[in-house]
């Protein structure tokens, strides 16, 4: 098939590679414009742009993919279809009609669950046991188009959002390739999404990533894993400064004061609304991440030291 591929972050790379390895002609790769560096430093191309250039593919980085001039460029490619993975722009009707068969999106949930920007993070945060990937024909609604294919993936007890997304990117790459091929062969049968079971996955903000130590330990555990690696779960330290916190382990010990720090031979624990949790690593603002035990020994906080909002 003659295809267009639209994507931006690293999670889109397995899908791009799968289409190329599958013998398809990727005639154009569409990705977000290069990110501006801090304090006037050089700009940074997206992971998809870098991989596409390595593969010798033509790349476009429109600021607005729905502008008439870019729509005409896409139309001139005369692609059979387009595959989309985490591109980052809303695609308008004129662009969607610029390929022969449409645009197929790979979304990392079992739709209609967790429509939106952060399906993996929200699934972990909610305590779901199973998630997956879905392919669908893009229409004007947010992740509402007719489904072509789906795959499921178990959420493991210690999964961070990064862990789970890495696995789903691989599972999804095969699913997207198979869905586009089925569409091209005329055997795909897109079906409307169920009206039951709809949920929404808003992007996690910095405020969402603030750890609430007064919540039960299992909720704290899920919240931190959902925010790892991005946007990064964080808390305030006893001196009022902030720090990112890595995944924790529920200890099963007796309840203690939320946020209260304790050290023992195995490391550092923090109190929650139920059982204490054991810390893995911590990254105070402006410093590198370090083992929680090493941080505790260097910080020398007193016996009454607590984490939480100052």
C-alpha cells in the first residue's frame, strides 16, 4: 500500500517501523514541528522525524495540518490510507478526505474506554486489570470513530505508565499494520463503538501528579505509577521544597501518620491513609534521582519529618 504516517513521540516508532518492514510504501511522514530549545538553544526534532530521516523517508512538519496548502500536499501524495499514532493535532474533515480510504488511528485503550490524551495513565490510576489497543477510522469526534481492530494487555501489579506503554506500542504496531492491510484489501469491517462503557482520559497535569499521602496505600501506589515517567509524581519535602518520587511498594505494616517518614534496615517508608509505603527513589528539585535510603541519610531529617504540602 501507498501510505502516509503521522506520529510524534517515541511510542509511535514501532508502528512506523512495522509499516516499513511490512513492505509498504510510506510516501510521507507527518510529525510535529521541531521543539524549541530552552534559552535559545537548538531546536529538537521529534523521535518520529529522526527515525523517518534515518529510513530515508520524506518528512513534513506542518504547524497546522489542516491548513489548505498542506491538505493539498497530502492529496497530491495519492495515498491509499494513513496511519496515525500519537500525532498531537486534531485532523479536520478536509484532511481526512485527502487519502483514498481514510486515516486509521492507533489508540492505547480498549475503546470506548479511556478516550483522550492519557489512556494508559488513567487506566493505571483507576486500578484497571486489563487495557489494550484499538484501531479506528478517524472522524470528527474525539476517539469516537468506527473500530477496525482491538487487542488486550494485562496491567501488571508493578507497571508504570512507561512500562505499559512500551508493551502497548509493540502490540499496537502489529495491530495498526494488520488494520491498514485489511482496509486496503477491502476485508475490514469497521463497526461503531459501543455506547456503553465510555470513559475519558484527560491529560495529567502537574496538580494531578501531586501525591496525596492521606489516601489509602494502594491508591498512592497507583497514582505514582500512573505518573511515571511523565509528568512525574511529586511531593513537598519537610523544608517546603519539592521532589519527584519514584514507584513505591505497599508494606502491609500498621497504619501511621500520612506523609510521616521512617527509616529502617530496608530503606525509607512514608505513611499513607492506610499502610506505609516503601520508597524506591527520590529526586529533589535541581538534583539527580537517588536511592531513597541514600537521600534519607544525607538529608538527616528528624523523627517528626513529613512529606506533603507545606
